[in-house]
C-alpha cells in the first residue's frame, strides 16, 4: 500500500482483538483497535436436553472452563469457530449449519426437533429468530444466558477518528458492535459526524443482520463476506480500502 490505510476493529480485548490486529498488520493496514464488547459471565449452565445449541466460541469456552459437558445431547454449533472451540474442549460436535446464523440453525433443525427439548446457550443479545424458529418447529426451547455483552468503559476513540475523517475502513462483527459504536459516538457528541465519516470510508459487516442494523442507523455498508467469518470480513475491507484498489 502506498499510503496508510487505517481500519477500526471492535473485538473484545482478548486474543480475538490481538488476532485482528495481527491480521490487519499482515495485510499492510494500520489497525485501530477499539474494543466495543466485554464479556461478563453469568455462571449459568444449560439445562438437560436432547439438543444443545451453542452460538459462540465464547460460550463454548466458558462452559469448558466450568467443566460442563454435553453428555448424550446432540451438540449443535452455529459455525466452524464455535465448533473448533467445542472440539478443543473434547466434545463431539454433531451438527453445524451451512449458513452460520440463527436462521441457518433453524433451517438445519426444523425437521427433527418437534417434541424435543432444545437448550440454547448464548449471550444476552441473542436473536429471537432462533428461539421463535425452533418453537415454531415444535421444539420445547430453553434459553440459558451464559454471558452478558457490555460496552467497556472508555471505548469509542474510533468514533472521534471517524468523525474527523481519519478512518479508511471499519469492520463491524455484530449488530451490537454497531449499536455500541453509535452509543459511544453519541456520548462524545459526534454521532452525526461519525456516521458521515463512516459513509466516506469502507464499511464492512460480517453478515446480513449486522448490515441491516447499520443501514437502519444511516450507515452504508460496502462489503459483506460470503461466509460469516471475521478474517474474511477484514480481508474484504482492506482490499476495498487499499489505495491500489481504486487505481
């Protein structure tokens, strides 16, 4: 790249943020790390069920740390990252949907869960699409909130950079990162300017629900990867934001 390409990422301040920074640097971009999510475990565990559905790597890791196991339940993971964390814990993963989303999980399970007890273990910001879809398929659904996602104190430096036109790209990895970015911008009195700045930059959303949340708040999304994976999102944003892309 012939000039600096500054890309904001909003991952939790753990190995996920470190990996995001490393990936951006490997692509020749300048990372702007601004964690918009922090994990607060609840200590809850899923109830016994015929099916257990895990919707995040974080959830799998928290359960593994607590010594939980799926037992004889059919273990369903929303995507490969969650499935990898489950396998690392020593569990057998039975099912992963073709589409890594709540809708994909419903499509995967709708024909087999009628009359079955299904435990959905996830964050406090899970989509109703999953619960409603499984219940419509005839399942007895029990949701367990494994952790809460909150905006860390002090987050939001990237909102001022966006407002000042100092970002070439941003990577929104969930609807909540969009919402937290905007609330942080509002607290700083720069929401309108930050949205305008984003619309002059390359905005990436990890999937359709995240794109819809951004669009509903006046943010134009430029790229959405074919697969809902963070590395794919970052690569697309950098490719589009790199000056050579526009030559």
